């Protein structure tokens, strides 16, 4: 189901303000083989952004949708399981590098995020309203014709690939994600 929604000028101001902020950290220490937003990803590895404005620039340049991973990195067992059974698998890495721009939206309990990233994550949580963790939203985001508001084309969402055969979670997850990407206009 496609839905187009306009973000208010508050998000535009926020994105413009954060476009000049550089975050140089691995978004989640539980992700092995990931890289920071400001470094190049070695071939076959994943590059996770934590700043929406950085992810948006890359998405626009590459004509790829954003893959927003809502997680509780230090408390969510299903998030950690999704990372281990899907995100760290070579099949997912290849798929992600070819098809999407990865954005981690973390909601930790025992560590503190930089204030601008925490604010951004809360705004996106309010917008997408994930029902639980992990939740992944695939979406396109562009400025409207006037250049005053962002338009979001939410393609669809995913969670942990329930019902998959043990050891085959990555295949089911990718198949589900491909069904969502097929809706992309």
C-alpha cells in the first residue's frame, strides 16, 4: 500500500540543521562488519547510517529507497536475532548493497544517543509509529516541488521473518522485502 505524506517544516528545518552535523560512529556495536556513516564500506560489508539527512543524500544519488531499521540495540532480543539471522548473512549484505540505503533508528535503554540523533529517531518513530521492535520501513523521500517539505512515499514495512525455516530467515526476509520494493514507482 503506497501512501504519500508530507512532513511539516519542522522536519525540513531539522534535516537542514543536521545536514552539517557529522556522526562518526558505528551505529550498533552488536553489528559486526558494519562501518560508520563517514567511511567507505569495504566490498561486501554493510554501511549503516544513523543520520537521515546523510541517508537521504545517498538515496537520492543512487535512486535507492531508505531501509529504516527501528531497533532497541541494547535490549531488544528479536532485534539482535534479526541481525544474526539476516543482516549478517552474505545474502542480505549483497541484497542490501544493491537495493537500499540502510538507516538505523536506535532506541537504546542503557546508552545515550547524541541529542540530534535521538530527536530525529523520535520524530521518525512518531511518523511511522512502529508497533514493536524490530520494525523496518522501506520508503522514498524527496523535497516537494516548492522545496519546502519532504514527501515520504512509504512502500511498506517488515519485521522478523516469522515462519521461516531455521537457517533460512535471510531468504524469507529478502523475498518479503522484494515484494515491497516491487511496489516502488
